């Protein structure tokens, strides 16, 4: 029996767009905007330069620079979809957080709530 992605998710996702910086593979940086955010990961709707399928399972650091603080969390790339592929899934990248600190979780939660309250 297969498990759908929604069945494996630990936390609800919120459709929130934040600018981010993802650093992986010996300091290679990608910047863009999230498509959604949860307490266990993020969907990166855009990335410059675009991530490649070979980036799946690479570890890195995802950083959000907010007006009041910098939030950084260790992560792993779990999905990459490209506009160049005949892929039925959306382009972008799925990121899962690796053992985020309590401070990082609290900061992500507060950032999400602040964003949703301004809608």
C-alpha cells in the first residue's frame, strides 16, 4: 500500500510566500520565494539558479531574513520538479527540516502567524 504525501506530512502547510536563501553543496546558494511553509518543511516555488534532480537528498541550510531576525534551519531537499521535465508535479523544490531547534520552530511559527494575520 502506498502512502500519499499528505499522509506523511507531520504538520499543516500554510500558503505563505517568503523570500529565502538555500545553501547546499559546498556553499552553492539558491534564492527565491516559498509557496508554502510548515513547521517541518517548505515548498520552494522558485529558485535561482534552479535546483536540479541531482540535488535531491542534499543537505543544507534554509534561511529567512525577516525585519526582526534571521531564521536558519538545517534541511534536506526531498523533491525537485522542473519546468523542463514532462513532470505532472509542480516545478520547485520540497524541503524537509532536519531536527530544527525549538527556537527555529518558534520563529517559523511566529513568522507564519504574523503573515497570516496580515492577510
